[in-house]
C-alpha cells in the first residue's frame, strides 16, 4: 500500500449519511460512521500506521505491464477500480445504497464486488479497522471463515465475504483479518463491511441475489435522481458529477450539506492549515443549495431551508450571535476543536484537528448567504419561520457595522471586511424583497435605511482609488477573490466600469494561469504559518465573472483549463498546489458548487454570443 497516496487519488462512495474514500489502489483509507462527523473507523489517510484501512486489490507484483484505472459508472456513485494485465482483467465495484430518509440510522453497508472478465487474477484483502481516530482498541470475533466481527467502543464492524466458487477463507492476523483468493473469468466475489451499534443485530448472510439487488438499487437511485436535473449545456458529464458529489455530501436526515468529507488534509503538505470540514457551514450550504436549485433539485433546497429556519429559531449559538458560521449536521452548535497528537497527519502534516474552533467566530456574511438561500422559495416555514427570520434582520440592523473574522476564517484578528459588508447588504435586500413579494410584516423601512447605508459605506470605504478596485477590508490595498461574487449577488452590474476595473486588478495580482488565489497572506497576515495553493472556488468564480463581464472566450479558456485539474473521476479538493496537485480537504463542496455556477453562466453567455453571430464556441 502507498503510505500516502495523492489526495486526488480517490473516489467517493456514500449513502447520504456517511461516505468513504477509496484509492485507485483499492484501499478504503477514510470512513467515519455512522455519520459524516463521527469518529473514524478507517483513517490511514491521516496516519498510514495507526489510522486503519481496508484494502482489496489485485496482486500485480508479478504482472509487469498491468494498468489500473478507476472510474464511476456513468451518472451514478458506483466506483469501479479496473485491473488490466497480461494475465487477466478484473475489477472491484464499490458502492453504498443511498439511505434517502429523514431517520438517522446506525447501520451502514459498504459493498465491494469483485469480478474477473478475462484470464485469472489473485486478490488480496486486508481489513485493519482502527476505531475512534485510532485511539481505541478493538476485539476480534470470527464466527466462521466467511464472517468476522470487530468490536470497537459502542460500535461493531462486520466483515463478510462470499465467492461464487466457494468461501474466500478469512484468516486472523492479530486483531485484524486478511484473505487471499483467485478468481477466473466469470467468477464474482463480494466483500461487505457493515457498521452498526454494539447492540445491533448481525447482518444476514451474503447471497449473490442480495448483492445484485443492492447494486441495482444504488444505480437506480442515482439514475432516478438525475432525471430531475434541468441542465442541458456543454459540460453535462462534469456538471452531473458535481451534482452527485453535492448530494453525497448532504446528510439526508436533516438536509444539511457538509463542506467536505474529510478532516486534516493539508492546504500545504507539512504545514499547519489542516482543518476539520465535516460540518455544515451556513455559507457553503447556502451556496450548495443555490447550485442545486439552479439544476432543478428543489427537494434538497427545501430540506436545507427548513434546517436553516430551525437554526434561526433555536438560537443558543456558541458565538452568542443569532446564527453561527457552522454547526454539526444535526444542528448542534458546539464544535470543540481537539488536536489528535497520536496521528502523524497526511504525509507528516501536523496538527490533525477534530472539531473546529472557528465555530465561535463572527462572520457577518453568513446572514447574506442565509437570506439568499431563503429568497429562493415561497416556503418560509410559515408565520413562525418568517418571524424568526425578521427578528434576525432586526438584530442585524443594530449589529452590522463592526469588524469580524471574514469569510476565510483568518486567525489574525478582526477587520472591517468588504465581503462581510457586501453580504450584509444582501441580507437586507433579500429581506425587503421577501417582505414585499409575500406581504409579510417587518420593519421594512428600517431595513431599507440600513441597506442603503451599507451600500454607501462599501462604495466609500471598500474602494481603493490607487488600486482602482474594491479591496479585502477597509484601509488596505490587498485584493480578495471573495469579491468576485459582487455581480452575482446584484450589488453592481457585471459590466459596470468600476467592476471591470476591480476584475482587471484581480487578474494582475491574484490570477496565475487562470488559477486564482484567495488573497496574498504575506500582504494580509492571517495568523498562520506557511502558504497555500490557489483556491478552486475562486478560480471558478473568476470564470463566472469573466463570462458575465462579456468575455465568454476568455472564460471558456479558463474553465477548460480548470477542468484539467479535476482528478481521474471528476472530483476536486479545495486547492491546487504549485505542481498542479490537489490540496486540502476532499472532495470540497465549495469547488463543485462553483463549477456548476460557472458552467451555467458560461453556457448562457456562449449561447448569447452564438445567437448574435459572434461564434461563442
């Protein structure tokens, strides 16, 4: 096993309550269960010795010239790893049947189907779970040669195997399990991992018919779900993959999307920017919902809006504000951050953090993103939902004009961030629109007064005459790519000369070969050591801004180049490093939602150019 495969060397499978990463070498090296934010069972991605993994792959040591390929079955979340060599061709199909229910479940099944289509191949299986991020020991119980139970703290992990030509023969290796078996053309075998509570009933014995039914159920779910997609543009495959990724990152029982599947993956290998992203950021989730709405997925949007209104009504935040920047997927506001000192981190990138201390930061932009998400619907949760929302706007009218930590969660002190003010303007603008459109009661005159005051302040203090651009915060000349959202939210026209000047300044200072940095941390210290790569969200926002600014050919060139940084199955992490490697937590919802928005904007502008006879591409 490669001790630390590239971050991008993975596909994701999931059941809408949890998900796992599978490397192109057939190793499950990340799985937290029963929820996205639960402690891990497999985490060798953060420590190859202590983290735990389940490897199932063809033994290719004696097969020179063998090629390994990993792909998704089209328009599904069934991940296939193919082994093609002189002696045989085989594959492992990994999947989890979606649990599209509002009821959280303790039991989750990761199914791995092995088959050989030509010749014969030897396969090796190693299952070495490490419960609670590798902090807890486990016991081993073998019921027969086809079934093993690993007992962890409050959790059982069942390993079951079956082969068409007979038992695969599990062997004990300490408190772990291994097997080695040979399949010939036409043979099929299955390895199933089932996690459950300690008092859960044992899963039924495996059967060929049962496994086949589960695989078909998984395919059918994704094919049916994608039929709701209204996108008919030029980049259908990658847009569909991004939509499936956003759905896989959404916790079905609450409708709350998480920011990324993983924790602790570094923004710079060996550095300290290693965060836990397995939570629901109001900002990321609101933008994810907007992307899904734009593709026609209204049920997901409705579920998140109910979750968001519940947060507004509940209060009790860790920050003391009416709304905080992130929550656990069940709405719990307390996300205590701890350092897992026993883990060495991805390729030695320490510290490994679980939880997120940024939960109590003040980031005023979240009120704008939340308002924008709520403005997409006529359903405001009834009278109580509207009152909770209106009360928050009344509170914001008295508390908007103050420094905060900003969208990038810097730990270098509060500033008057321009983006935070921008989204404050959005909060009031959307609130006024909703009140007037649906005849809802509210202090609309007060909201309008504050909205206009925020607008005037941004124009006066957020503009830097020397740079001829809007800047990161008042009193600085540092640029910030978050402001690429200015035209999208309606603050100004995408062809306004002031905006075009800002875009040109960003192009000079933040853009490198179509890749975009968030900001320059040397010019604007963020309280952390080290550097980071270009930020994929910002690179796609740049594409969208170029397209809407009337530069569709430049936008298309930048978009097509960005797509070359996707991994082999169309997934993106948070950042791109100097050598084109993917960095940060993976896969990242921010990146995929921005890809969708960029594709939609670019299609629209190219269609207009073609209709006008301009050869838009």
